[in-house]
């Protein structure tokens, strides 16, 4: 047992109970939403996903992977959806297995916007403006050059907002405790926030208030559909991925958070949270409710169990819950391993995305199996 593991084996706040609105959590460790490409070709979760999530039910909360609210919003092949009866039924089987194992789940709702391709979804992608992504995309027929998306009309915007609300209703019908609206990582909602992608001059672009409007209206519609106590929001301030360039992060996010605060979602989930950057303290000060912090960890930091130390530091700086990703990928019983100071499994990054079988998914051993 290393010195780091000894320090967190007992008495860590990570393992203390917490509340998330009406939901009681047995610990403060959240399994972050993780794209794994293991759904069926039609977006239906199958038995492989049932097993995967049930293995990880000891997390205080599981936020299930990015799931599309409509067909045109699909990013990559084998991404699950929540807009058809079969998809909803598949997720119900996942949720039933997790609850039977003592777990709790939210479902992340994600629309890819311009991060999509007709080879995968069968549709021309939609985006705030007709600005293509900068890099090739994984598609159902292999790596392809990006296409230029169609700029969304007012009807497109309104119908997409309605699709998010309907997806949230489907998620609750499938047994999820709530949903997370994904406004991060350069996907559709984040694209509306980004001035290099949102070139609109109407009420959905231009000013800060115009660019935050789509995120705010999606969250409003989802909260009205299922109740704000069942809705979280994920953001990634300053994270420039999928071609997003934020020129006004420090001005944009206080305005966004002030608008979201009025809607009373149950949590704010901050990706790549860094306690050493002033932006995290500003976000904590601006957000009156539960804050989930998701630290950015390298493969080496994951292997060295740095997630526990970083999580403890973020708790001391005001976070309420800590979301970890790669640690939960490689360790179905991550909570118990951190609690007891046990060695972690080595992550196999080559099987994280764009592969479809059990390897690197459900075959990571639990502690009892590894010891045996």
C-alpha cells in the first residue's frame, strides 16, 4: 500500500454520506458520464451495458453516458439513445440492475450538434451556424472528413428543446433518478456558447445573453418536464475541445450560472475542475447549490491513485461531490479499493472508445476476483 493510499484508506470525506436534493448518497464519489460505444447499432442498451453499470453500482451516484435525445443528435456509432420505446426499455433494464445492486443513476442527455456525420446518424448534422468541425470523425464506415452542418432554424431550435424535454420524461419512465443536461465538450449546447461556432445575429447568438439562451431554455424545458430536483447541468469552462474556442470564459459563465440559478437545477457538474485555477473558486462562489467537481487526471495519475487526493482537495475547496471517470472504467469496485487502499487495475486506454465488445469494458476484475 503506497503512502497516498494509506492517507485515504480511512476517514476520507470522499466516503461520507451526502444528499443530492431528495436523493441520499452513501458516498461522495460519482461515476462520471463516459462514452463507451457499447450500445446496439440502433442505440438500444443491451446486456453488456446492464452488466457494466451493475458492476459499478457502489458509486455514490452513476451519471450514465451521453445519450442522444433525437436521431440527428448522434455523435458516434453505437451511442445509446433515449428517444425510442426500445431505447427506453433497454435503459430500464440497466437501471433495474443498478438499483438491485444498491445504486442510483442519472442519465446524461447529449446532442452532438456539428459533431456528427450522415454515415452514422443518417442525417446532416445541425449546429448554431454552418461551421464544420476541424477534424475527421469516427463514423459507421470508418474515419471520415467532417461535413458542414446545417444552421438551425427557429423551428429546429424549438423542436430540439422539446426533444430534450421528451428524452428527460423517457429517462424518468425508465427509472432514472434524474438527468444531466450536457452543455460542455464542444457539443451542441457548448457550440451555442462559443463565439467561433455561433455566428448567429438573431436572439440565439451575438451577445452573451443570446449565446447562453439555448442552454438556459433546454434546462428550463427539462426542469418543467421532470422537476428541477431531477436535473443537473454539466459545463466545461475554458475547455477548448471539438473546435470550441472560448474568448470570454470569465464573462460568459457568471451570466450563464446566474440564469441557471433561477431554474434551480439540483447540481452543477464542472468538468476538468482544478482547485489551483481561480476559475474554480469563482464558480463555487457563483453557484449556490450542489457542485460536482470532475478533475482532469492523466493515465499516470489514475494509476497512482491521484484521483483520491485531487478529490479530497476539491472537497476542501468547496466541491460537494467528486466525479471520476477513468478510475471507474478500470475498477468496477473503485469505491471499495479507495476505501481500503487496495491496488487499482491498470487502465487499457485502447479499449475506452470506438470498440464494441466486453474487452476493456466488463472484464476488469473486482477486488475479490483479483485477490483470488
